[in-house]
């Protein structure tokens, strides 16, 4: 196992990884920007290195500065967390070139999964169902129109190098598609430096379901259950739960087995997530693979009793998986709410500022993953997530009830958050039935 690692990230990511490193007796180096130099989690670090000023491009997105910080502080491995450089194969390569272990999959796998079309082709070869669409990148709008006529409208254009909803355009007709093609190419070029687009049939009312996988360097892979992630706004998740209300236990087990086999077949290593869209016929169709740990991983941990960060560290240290699929028992229900510094009633306007009063809820089955405390100033430069409020219970109604109680007990003043929105979601009759999809936020008038 490693003696000292560097955590190449900020915020709640760092606080979460530190929880495991401290338990395992691993020293941790934390990097900060000028905006984060007094962040609460720095007090738990064994060393702190300031990378640069507040903007990410001048701090957390500087690979050379991160490598230098690791080497100068005696770290032998780098945990990238999620976001920033976590899925950047060049950064993974750079770590290896400087004698550092990258705690994640090989750069070659990240390159494969980072290109959406190639990932789709690899998934199909690994036996997963895919969404009907173009077989390759689209040459021009005319080819896009030909493919759309074959698969049927509505369709969606997607950036091959994309993520986070950028470079995506839904089209209901040939006229929409011809107009959207140039716009999507331009957005893809601006966001990713690559204008490549492909096209898929748009699955109206799909359920976004993902499977957590773990794989070692010796060809062994398991799954740690599925997560339902259909409560979204602009393709960004707001609430996740496990198990999915849309799947029977038999369907969930089968999906997990297929995902684990696929992960092994592509040579995946570490913790990763295979994301599916469930169509109206109940078929889980591959969307993408996230070659990193996910924000919503705590709900899988609570149902399985597996510390996914610990497993990442052990696999990266060339240890084989000691968890066998037949020994892993998934039990109960876990639901995670993302508390963002945003005002839902003002179009989700960001709400940076100082937290003047803070008291987290406590109680049976409640977990709070956060990096903030009373007096902390939420900076305007980064992702708006301030905490994840998670409830675990023997069944879904009890988990919902525990979250409702937790939200009532939560005291967080000084900034607006998405807590009121989550109260509406949990109270919504359709959500309580488990009858929801990606089209709209349950209990909220504005579409997601």
C-alpha cells in the first residue's frame, strides 16, 4: 500500500478521499488554489501545496504543477477524484512518466472511453445493447439526415469528445437537424477542441441507470449494484438512488453482470461506472463509461458495505480484488441529494457567499459528505456542490422519510441551496411511486 498520496482535486472530493486515507494510515498531500487555501479539509492534510490563483486553469488544471507538488512532497501516487483531470489520459501518462502511480484506469482505456463513439463500439463488442444511431462520425448535415431517416425521429446530436451536455442538440425533424448540426459542431469545437459529432435516436422518457464496477489488474471485475440517476437538470444529476425503482432484482443483477463482464473485456482497472438509458421496452442501452469514481458513489457504499476509495487504492497498489461477486450482498435502499449553492426559484442561479449558520442533520441512516463548515465562504469559481445528504434504510419509503426529516432539521443560512427543491421532489407522488424519468424534475414545474 502507498505511504503518501497526492489528491489532485478540491472540495468535497478531497474531504471524501481523506476519510479513507486517514483510516488506512496513508499520508495525504492536498493541493489548493488561492481561493481554497483556508478550506477546512486542509487541516486534515499531511502537507498542503498552493498551485496558483483561483481560476481552475491556473491551479487545478495544471498537470505539471500537480506532478511537481507530488514529487516535492514525497507522494508516490496521485488520486484524481472526479472532475478536473480525473479522466484526462495525458495527465495519467504524465504521472507514470514521472514515476507516480495514477489511481485510476490505464490511459489507453481512458482514451477509449473518452471518445463517445469508440466507447459505444467497444461496448457493443463487449455484448452490451447500444442506442441505434450512426456507425461513425458524421461527415456533414446530409449524412446526419440520412441516419435520422433510418433510425427515426426524434434524434440527438452528440459531441464525440463531449460530456456535461455540451455539444448536444435534440432534433424533432429534418429542419431542426439541419439547423442544429452547425451549432452543435461549433459548440463541440469550442468546448473540447474537436467538432466531431455522431447521432443517436432520442429515447423519450428514458431512465438513466448506471452500474458501479470494480476491476483489478488481473482481469477480475465485479459490480456493486446499480443506481437510478433520472432526476436531472440539463443532464446534471440532482438526486440518485439505489436500487433503481425501475428494475426488478433479477433485471438489476443481470445488468450488473453484463457491466462487470464488459469492464473486464476492455481492460478496465479500478472503480468505474457504466451508464445506461432504459428505453420504453425496458432495454438498458449503453450511453457511456465514466472512467473514475462518481459523485454518487456513497449510495453504492451504503448498500454494499464496500469502501470504494479503499478499493481504488488497493487496486492501484497492484493488489487483487478480495471481494468476490457471490460474497457481495446488496441490501436496503440509499438515496443521495446533491445540495448545490444554487437558487432553484431563480433559474438555478449560482449562490456563492459565506455560510453564517450551519448545522447538519443527524440520525439513523444519515450520512453527510461535505467540505464546508460554518463561516466557510463558497467561492464563485468552481462547481456549486456544497454537500451530499444521504439516507440509508431497509426500504425506500423509510429512506425517503429519513431524508425529509433530515431536510427539516438542516440549518444552512447565508447562501441559497437546492434543499427546498429536494423537499418538493421527495414529496411528489410520482417520485414516491418511483414513476419518473429524465424528462422533468419531479415536483418542480420547470423541466429539467
